[in-house]
C-alpha cells in the first residue's frame, strides 16, 4: 500500500503572524475581539442581511438525488436470468446475494431549510491577512486576490454546470504560535478589525465567510464563544484545524495535533444552538484532515439538521499522493460531506509539479463539495 501523505502544512509563518500582530496592537491599529451586543448589531447591520426570512422548504427528493450524484458511483446494470446455475435455489431460480453497502452517501439527517450543501459547491480562499505564507488571502493585494478567486469560481462553474458555485473567504481567526502567549495557550487571536475586513471583502464578490481556529493548547469550548457575534451571522461559518490542537502537550508545529469526536460534536452543537437561537440557515463546519490520527472516533461524530459537516482533505503533494490520502483518510471514514484543499505552491514541490484539476477532483468518490485554495 502506498504510504499515506502525512506532510505538514506551512508552519513557518506562525511566528511572523505574532510579530506583525503585536506591532499592530502596539501602534493602536486594532483591539482584541470581545463579544458584546453593540458589536453584534454593528456587524449584523454591515452584512445587509435580514436574519428572519422565509426559506423554501427542503426538496428531499432533489436532496437525495444530489447526494447520490456526489457519491459518484458508476451506474451498475443488474442482469437477471431464470437459468439454473451452481448457485440456484431448489426452485430453479437464480440465487441473489445482498449487495455490499456503499459508504456514500453518508447517513445524516436532512438539513433545515436554507442549507448551502449539497446544492452548491463552495470555492474558498484561505489564509490570514497578516501573513503571505499562510495562504492566498495574505499573499496578494485585495484586488488581485479577488480576481483570482473569481477566476477559480468560473473554472468550477464550467467544470460542473450542474452545481452552482459559492465563493468563500476562509480566514484564520486564531493562529497557533511557536511560543506561549500570555495565557499559555500558544494561540494568538486576531483583532476584530481583521474579521470585519474579511466580511467586507466577502461582500464584494457575494461570498460567505469561514472563521478558522488553530487552538494550540486552548480548547474549542474556550475559543468559540469568544466569537459568537460573528458566528451568529447568517453568512459566517466555521473551520477547525486539528493539526494545531495540541492535546499531547507539545508546542504547535512540532507534532500533528488531534480532535476527537467529542470536540467536533461540541462545535456542531454550539453552532446548532446559534442556528436555533437566531433563526439562521444551517451552518457549515469544515474540519481539516490529512492523517487518520487527526480525527479519532469518527463514527461518533453526529451531523445535525442545523450543521453540515465537511471533512476537508488538507494534505499537499503530487496528485497521486493527494488522491491516495483522500481515499485512505477522508473517503474511507464517511461523516457527511468531503472537501479538498489545493496548494498553489506546495502542490508543485513533488513530481509531477502540478495541481490537480477540477476534472480530476470531480472523478473522486465521493466528489468534494468544498474546495479550498491556499
């Protein structure tokens, strides 16, 4: 069996983010985020979206059809015959065998009305505005970055005309650090001005926003409620990164971290409570993954009508290596939906030095419904 990709993502920029942010705070360019009603109303108003709207009822027939399409199995022709054979029953009719159950579509409840998936594909740009090394969001000027995002959206619209495309800004709101911070958790929280910037940029291209958490030695239970004012917005979704969840006690970047189903279920239930409280459409929860051990007890992960869970293949390398990782780590342990990350630079470091194409990704079983570019 080919070795599964366990290559780490870029971690060299962690210290740089901390230095730049510290300078910004010292210069009075931003204050650390805190939840309060005034902030919530300010941000909610800036989205221009009503929170109490009538949403069309879910078409369950269309939903099931689309989920089967995403499973991407070849059409099977079942031949029938009345001829006898060595497997015939005593009555002379051919014996039938129970077909092996296929893992996809994964079993999950129908979503509440207004769900983005599976009727749309999300094409996301990932990163942090303080760092050129953590992803495309911080690497280019805003106008250049948005034009690149529009181009990728157009490519995917052409590759799969049956699935509308929604652009996304996937912003790392807490960054893992190589050194302990004031609270000892090796995690640095971004100023609220930077999250507001992500929201404003998203509005320019009709994008949704993901805020992403690298929690270091902290916990999701501690970090997520700090950002409730943002997560309670109808166009803001959640990403969590087990690579930097340091349950082992090691510092981020030295070993690959992990989340258990308990952690993921906490995040899902927290989002579900916001959906219920504020009458929101379902949230999307993206979990990055490129090794088996990054997620433990996956069978206990519980999708909810209010939350759509995407397991995102996060490894980099050659097309063969990435496909191998997808099948052994993500596809083999079905939860609900799958995602796939493409690296503009790191995917070129192995032979053949190229990124996978939408045509190749659409051949995967299941097809990823969330695509992230770093």
